[in-house]
């Protein structure tokens, strides 16, 4: 009985703190673009005695919550790192599980009433040609059904590598120069940005990573030049709304100088 009372008090205190934090955040400008390195699914599964696949499923559920949090705060662009080019080398069973989840969830996302109600454009950043046919078809389905939306943008980096993105941009620019469409003297930051996956998106204001690791791991290397970074020691499936609110408040309390 004492334990139940203690848990009830803790839950009430947590909810009160979350509401107070949310109210405080809503008095200041929120980041326009948040990017997330969703790290820790496998370690979460191990810690709680779950299968790796169950850890990834918990991570998927957390991402759905994150979407709701961004909508509530009015954060217009959310980009998440879901599957890197290096992840292809993981165990076959795990990769197959992830591909199956991608195929199912892109289709589900495309038919989700919330996506259409809030006019969320869904896009995938990365090398789609390295993905299985069914995943590419599901991505195409989601992108086509939401291509005309512009209220919010939800981007998933799948088959993505920051260095690969930059190399691809360089090759495309070189081809344009070879054809005479671009003069070498005209290549600048603005020109270069047009050849990135994020060509029509603002740079991330805030990049947050879960699981306690403090590195970027080949994610949005060009785009993060002036992003604010936030690292949480919570595994992604255990990331709570209050953890997210703390990250946003941390962003709001920083003075952004953009190199000045």
C-alpha cells in the first residue's frame, strides 16, 4: 500500500512539473527544425530483457509520441536518423526486422488521419537504391500522398550517411560543371545546398541525441554547422516528454551567435 501511495505521489509530481515546463516553453520561441539521433533501442532491450526487435518496436512507438509533442509545440520540421548506411552491416535478422518495420510503417503513416489533418509532408533522406523494393515502394506511397502538404515536414533519414550526401552533391555539381550548366566561379554555399537532400528545408536549430553518446555519427554534417546540440543520457525508447521539453528549454535559454 505504501508503495502504491509513493508511486501516485511521484506520478502527480511528474505531471505537475511537466505542465509547468510546457507552460514556460510556450512563452518563448520554439525551434523551427528539430533533428533527432534516436539512439539506444538495442541497449534498452538488453536492459529490460527484451528481444532486439522489441526494442526497435518500442523505439517506433516513441517516435509517434515525438511527432505529437512537436505538433503540440508548433515545431514545423522534424528530422530523425532512423537507419544509417553503416547499419546495413548489422546482423541480417535485425536488418530484416527494421526493413519490415519501415515497409509497414511508411504505409501506415501515409494513411494516418493525423498526417492529413495537420498537412504533414513525409520524406525520406538517403540512398533509397540500397533499400529493398518493398521499402522503396512504401516510401514512394507515403511521399506521393503527402507531397502537396506544407504545414509540417517529417523527414526520416533511411540509408543515410552525411559523408555520402556530401560526396553525392559534389559529383552532381561536377556533372553540371561538365555540361556547362554551372560555372566554377558561381559555386558557393547557396549553390551547394541546392544539391543536398535537405535543399528546401531550413537547417536544424536543435539536434538532440539520446542514450548518453555525445557524437554526431555522420548525421547532417553540412546542415548542423550552427545547430545547437543537446545530449540526453536516456535510451530512445525511454525518452519522456519531460526530457524533450528540457531539451527545448535548453535551446531557448542559449544565445545563438551563428559564428559572430
